C-alpha cells in the first residue's frame, strides 16, 4: 500500500473506533435506565409546571418604561 492507502486505513480504524465507543455508551445508557425505579418516574410526572415567565418572576426581565425613563428619551 502507498501513502494514500495508509491514510485511508487510519481513517477506517478511527471511524470504527468511534462507532464502537458510541455503541458502548448507548448500551451503557440503556442498562442504567432499565435499572431505574419506575415509581420514581411516575412521581416525576407530578412536578409543578414551570413558570411561564421565569425572568419576570425574578425581576430581571425588561418591562415597560417608567415615566422618568420615558421623559428622558429625546423625541424625534
């Protein structure tokens, strides 16, 4: 094999290794999730809904301009 054949072989080995790692992580995830308690998953569905405007509840969302700010802007 020439230089081009060696490069192709390295790419093939690299992609095969990546595919192997991907499959191993996928199998590990399936095994870990299958061992979870189904009762805890059912209770997770009863979680209170997230607020519709979380930034507004924290007071950091931009709101309507106050009278002082509205008067300070130059009119065009």
